[in-house]
C-alpha cells in the first residue's frame, strides 16, 4: 500500500524523449560543468530520469525514461563505460496502475573533480511532476552556484529552500510533494556532503579487510513525525501542526484544526498546504563525511542512495549485504531492486508495490 498519505493515495540506456539536448543542459545546469571538463580533458557524464511519456500506462517494474548527456566531442559509449565501472542505478515503476512512476534520480560525475547523486520520491496526485521539477531546479541551482566548492553544505541548504519557493508558486503542489536526498562527493578533498528531506535514505558500506564483514553507516535519518526533534518543531511551528498515530503503521502530520494533510514524513519539498498549515519544512538536514579518514580504517567503501521503495522492507545492513556480493555495480543494483520488489509483493499479497529507485557507487 502507499503509506505516504492518508488517502491511499539497460545499464544506462540513453532516452532523450522530446527534450532537446541544449534545453536539458540548461535545465540541469550542466553546460558549464561540461565546458570545464572539456578544457581539463576530463571524463564527465550526466544521467537523469525524465517523466515517462506513457505515464500510468508504463508496465510495472520497468525502467523510467532517462536522459544521458556527455560533453561535446566526447564518445558517449566511452563515457558510459567509464561510469559503469563505478556506479549502478535503476528507477523501476511500482505495481500501481493508477499512477506513473513518481520516483526520480540524478547523477553527475566529473573525473577527478566531483560527483553528485540524487534520489527523489514523489507523492500525491502530482508527485511525479514535483520530483521531476525539484530534480531540475536543485541540480541547476547547485551546480551553478559559485560557492559550491567552497561550502557545499550551505549551498545545498540554500537551494533546497529556493526550490521550495519555486514549487509554492507553481499552483499544482498543494497536496503533492517529494523527498530529496543529495550526496555531493568532492573528489579533490574526498568528502561527502549529504543533504536530505524525507525518507529516501543514504547508507555507507565499509569493509576493513578481506576477512572482515561489511559494516553499514546510515548517513541520513528518515524524517518521521514522531522523532522528538521533528515533533517538537511541528508542534511549535507558526501555525502549529499535530502529530497523530494513524492506528496502522505511521505517525502522521495534521493541521491544527483539520484531518489533513496526513503525511507520514516531517520534511519534504512541495506539499504547500502542509508547509503553510501543519509545520512541514523543506530545510534539509546536512552532514559531512571525511572519506580520507574512513579510508585509513577501511579498505573498501560503497555508497547506497535509495528511495523507500528499497527501505520499506530491507534494513540498511541487509542492503549492503545484498549488493556486496556482486563485483558489477549494475548487477548489484538489479538484485537489490528485485529483492525489494519481491518483499513488497509478498507483504501485499501481490497487489501493490511502491516505485523503487537505487543508486550504488563503489567509492
């Protein structure tokens, strides 16, 4: 079942759809990044989902449409092969005939410079549009910000809030929104900066040596309304919201004087009514991980960034255990998504699954 609301309501196949490459580059803020990569003769690639052209008619557990871009003059296959050596990704539609795939994802990789990974899980009637628009606004604003390299944590916080302001002016996201988790890897400093709202989780896998087991470290904490910090913020907002257990699975956020919006998360992008009347916020939690320090203790590191289509029935350490068995990133992601699908189907008696998005990076 869709537990987001009270109203139960190829490795890198290039699919450009109806968008021109120039338009997509401008929307993503990738043009200047590609120019710099070309000047430095560095490999680079941009991969992003785009809203499925056949919307709810798309068959369940099939991949979402996507765009793949590389710098002008570069061989696309060469760039894809380079990316596939480090990363695997997938965005599969759930079993829900009434809705399109509402998940989205974005990947930017520039050799010896930086990488940026993002997953977005839309909810509500226009959730697919909210996740797609949030992706483009966030990527463009962050990549083009002059302070991105100097202070990525501050810039990420700023662009999350700026994106929320844009969404509030659209007129279609009163009861629709999206989670967002962004991981920015500064390859020069070897640091991860993670910003998130909602429950799309990021996990670091770590292994000391060949004889040691894999360990897992959750880089994000799911923004659930019953967390003491979140509940206090909601109840002290202006105007205040309420946190109420729904009697089934979740604590949910309600306005002070009404049984709406019923969200089971305390932070999100979009959800205009929840922001205005129930204490929701788009300000992300941000943390920084020094990979140099991690590498002094661990021989192998991997990163997982997934929507709750994965995390609903798979624990963080289980996910690491599943993907570590595969030397090929994409095979590992395919196995994780299939395991997620199977567990959703078993729990729902083969009636429904959520959309499933996973990004795996061998660090």
